[in-house]
């Protein structure tokens, strides 16, 4: 027998070449079969997604991503370059329609480019300077464009026609001024008002929400507070049409609010006014906090729930009334007439409620659904959500950064995706008999409400945790108990009250609405009082929230095996959600409010009363449940009439000088000095004053093995139109004796 034919020789040669045993070959073959089957299934799912046109649902996501890329830029991009790139990519996509893969890739990049370009165009369209406050007061003259009547003060938006003040270099187009309670004139009034301007709004710490960006995109060039009462004047300049329109809307809103307050007592009156007119100034802080803790705060914000209830109630009322008349029901399209009436009513509600971005999104979706009724096609789908997203972001690209917009679209995306999945359940037939049908409908209603609350809560949880560092674990319980009252009493009778108001019969509806509100607030108070109703969370940073949003999009926009890809960004979101290192020292831009972390890991604050908003943000981002007025916040500071002193982690002290006579001693004894006065020319301590903080914004300091590390809220390299332009910081004189203070200098 030849050597090569020897079985033992063949087996030895096979083992030498790395051949596997039969069992291993079988397992490998099975693994190969599973992998091939998975690849085949994925290929099929991709083909189905392309053939059904569902990839178009990702275009708003890419459009929004392009807007986010714009806002991440350090310098203002070129509008021409962005439009040129978007146009070229669009032309390339049109030319590549015969090649699906190339067409999809070019279309995706075109959507990114158009989002980037639209945001650039919006900024260029409303460009105006950020006003740095002069040292003295400024006399403004103009028309009142909006009024907010808050609990402790009024606030007006003034369309400025002229301004006079020493040091005021540029006249802002609009200013927002706080006035003493009860002194705000009606919208459209021409006034002169002496005011002192405040520094531009800014983040309370590095990485926090920028409170100055939103007002800038609304055309507000400065904020401040009034000195004295406004004076009525005559202005030669004609009243802008926008102000005249706002005056009419404000008159209607105030008329409705007046009628509601005559019929209801507080707190129901304030909540009813908020739900009908969108004015939340009458809702007490106690009620707001109770609804936040219980998970019902979404009821106070005009969104899809309210718009759907208004449109649905109006549609049912009109259709039912028309159906009572056989002549109309048999000869005219009653359903279409009801849809047009519901659309008109929804448009009026949008105007009445102040047309915020969530309300705009809700109105667009409601309009598309009613348009589907008119043409005889169902329109509540993910495509409706996509169209609404495109329209809202095209009109206001900056809205993509707002918590309300993110949470509104997240909830809507999740709910509509679930709605598409449960459509087959609508074919279920109830059992025979009255009792069986009643029980079936009740069970369906409870299950639908529970599913709606659960899906909306899960979809918005990452964004709520990122922006507000809080979760409401009993939100499902509160919504199950309160939403029937909102759906069947509060919103329908609020609509009926508005419809009856021209006839003077609205007093019949408001009390019923008040009963529903009382039920809702009772549920809110009960749930908010439960142990653990408020859950503070930290560690949900930008990256973690972004991956959570991507996971939501994959889960809702993809079908079949492709939807499993949502696991990847979800795992990344959880991996990035670890608790970040929190600052050891926080200094507010006013140079009066300072926080130092103690040995127990909690913050102590000096000057909390000077900047309650900053302190509230610091505590929230620390997952600390204390309020800014909590006495324990002062425990780490030792204070007298000259200022406050606190020990620093790692040794040394921080001094907050309140009086000029204490500056010299604080300079010699403290490592870090915060003062609202001008410090001595040579001060050994690292000094934070209004002059330095006007360049850096709020400052966070971290202590590690290498010493102190400083992170400013405002990066000097970043220059965007909504950020104030400040002069470069002069080089300080070297007079320090502390090496760590030298390093910070």
C-alpha cells in the first residue's frame, strides 16, 4: 500500500494541517448556516425597507443632525459654502437615482448639509448684536409686544424704537424687562421705560443649558429690570403689524382668562388658564412642583395631547350635530365638514395657546391627520411625524436644542410607532352581551392609557434625566388615575367654554372643567407625597442622551431584524451614563454666588439668595434634592459682614469678599478670592471678579492629584453670534506667592 494511502498517515497529515474533528466541523457548519440565515434575513429586511420607502423616515433625523453639527462649530460657518454643498449633493443624488446605494448615500449627506445650511440661514436672517450692559440706566421707548404676569413680578417684551443711555453703543431690536407686579401695560401700548440692563444670560456652569441662546433667536438683544413705572407716550413710528396682531391675540387670551378666573378659584383657575391660553404664570410653584414629582407636568404644556383632544372633541361635536339633520347628513359630506371645522378650531387653539414649538408640532400632525380624513386616507403614521419634524425644524432650527422639542418628538415617535404595531388589535371583536362589551371597552381603554403612559415615559426618560436630572417613578400610576379626568372633563369642557364664550354661556362649562382639574391636582398631590416620588439622577451627559435618542430612532424607524440594531446605541448610552466628576468649586458669573464641595461630597453655598437659579441648577446637576433656601447649604461657610470663608479640598481657603475693606486681608489669607469689587493690583490669591467672569462666564474648579484645574463656561476660541463679544483678558501682574494660584493665573 502506498504511503499516501495509509489511513493513519492521512489522519496524521490532516491533524498536522489543522483539520478539525467531525464534531467541530459539524458545529462550525451549523454556525455558518446560522450566520448565512441571519445575513439573508438582514438582506431581505433591508430590501423591504428600501422598497417600502421607509428609509425616508431617517431624513429628518439626518436633517436634525446637520443642525446639531452647525451648533457645534466654534466659528460661524459660511452660508454660501453650506448652500453650495447642499445643492451639489442634492444634484448628485438626483443624478444617481438609477443606482440605489449611491442615491441613498448622497441623499443622506444632502439631508445633513441642508440641516446645516438652514441653521446657518436662520442665524444670518435674525442676526443682531448681544448688548453688553452700560454702567448707567437706559431709557427705552417702544411698543409692548408681549406681557407675562408672574407670581412676583410682571415681564414685558418691548419692541424698541429708540434708546438713550450713557455707554449704550447699539440699540437692541427687542428688550425683555421685569416690572413691579401689576404695572405691565397691555400689549400694543407705546411706552417709555427707564431700565437697568443685566449681563447677557449664560450657562450657570460649564456644559449646562445656555439660557442666552433662546432669547437671542427670538430677537431679544438685552434683558433687564425697570426703574419706576412705564410712561405712556405717543410714537410717530407706526405700530408694526406683528405687534398689532399680538395685541389682538393678547386681548382674546386675557378676555378668556378673565372669564375663567371669575368662574373658578385657585389653583384650578391658574391651571385652566394655562391649558386654554398657554399662560402658565398663574400656576403656583407648589402646583408645578407637585406635578413634576408625580409625572403629570406634561399636562401643563400645550402639546399633542391637548391638540388631539381639542380637534377630536370638535370633530365629534360638529359631526354629531350635523348628523342630527337628515337633509345635511344625506346630501353633504358631513365627515369632511367636521374635519375642516376641527382644523379651524385647532388653528385657533394654536394662536390662543401662544404657538410654542410643541404646539406647532402637534398642530402640524393634527392638520395632516385631518387632511387624511378629507381625502379618505389614514394619515397618522411615522411619515406624519417625519413631515412635522421637517417643517418645525426648517422654521426654527434652534428648537432642536430645546428640551421641550426633544421630549415632544421622542414621545410622539414612540407613540406613533406603537400605534402602527397595535393596529391589528383593532380587529378584535368584543364578547356578546352588554356587560361583556362594556368590560371589553373598559379594558381596552385602561390598557391603551397604560401603554401610552409607559411608552411616552420611557421615550422621554433619557432626555428628562439629561436636562433636568430627575425622574418620576410613579408617573404611570399618576397618569392612569388622572388622565381620564383630563380627557373627559378638563379639555372637552375647556373647549366648550371657549365656544360658548361669545354667547355669554361659558359659565356653564368652566365649573365642570374645574372639577376635572381638582381631580387631577388631588391625584398629583397624593402621588407626589409617596416615598421616593422624586428621583434625582446624574451622569446622563450629552453623549449618553444622543445614543439613547439614536436607539429610540432605530427601534421605531426600523422593522424586522434591523430593529435589533437599537441594542448597540442603547448599550453605548448606558456605558456612557456613569456619574461624571463634579466640580469642587463653582463660581457664578455675578461674582457673588459660590459653591464649595465639603468632605461629605455635598455642596455648601455662599450668596444663594443672589442667584437662586444658579444654585438650583448646581444642586440639580449634583442630584441633590435640597432647595436653594435650605439652611444646610450654609454649613460649609463661615460668614461675617465683610464676607464668607470656606475650606478648600486639599487645603487652603476660598474667600468671598462682600466689602472693599476686607479685600486686603482676603488676598493675603485665601487661595481663591471671589469679589464683586475691584481687587488690589497685586493679590497673591487667584481672583474672580466681574471683570474676569465677563470673559469666562461661570467657572468650575476641579481638585485632583496634579492640583487645581479650571474649566470656564465660555471657551475663548468659540465665537458665535449669540455669545457676547468681550475684550481679551490683560496679562496679570505677577505678584503671587502660591504656586497653585500661579498655575490658575
